[in-house]
């Protein structure tokens, strides 16, 4: 796994990741959802025995210490429950 490079950008509530880059969602984002707008992301949620492959257009509820790795260049949007309606 590569660490997040300076070329990865966090824009508003979106995260852009290059292939192989890793992003750690801080505990403050507990209960929110991440949605893969582009690409393919491997997600690991602390305390969950299952890892997830999240494809373009899919979403996942995140918990504390969620780690994302882009298996392809990816754009991930972080959404809170109020936004989802």
C-alpha cells in the first residue's frame, strides 16, 4: 500500500486518490457514508471482519478508522445521513 501522495486532493467532501493510494477516514466521520463516484476502492472498517470492494456508483457506511485504498484512480464522496435524506 502506498501512502497518500501530494498529488491526491481533498476537495470539499470529495477525495481524489491515485491507484494504490491509501486514505484514512478519521473517527469524526463515524456514521457517514462514502460513495465511489469514479474508480474502484478497497475499504476496511475497524471492527468489521469483512473487507469491501466498492465499485463506481456504490456506497458504504463508514465507521471509525476506515481505510480506503484505490485499486484504480478514484473519486470518493463523503456524505452524511442528513445529505442522503
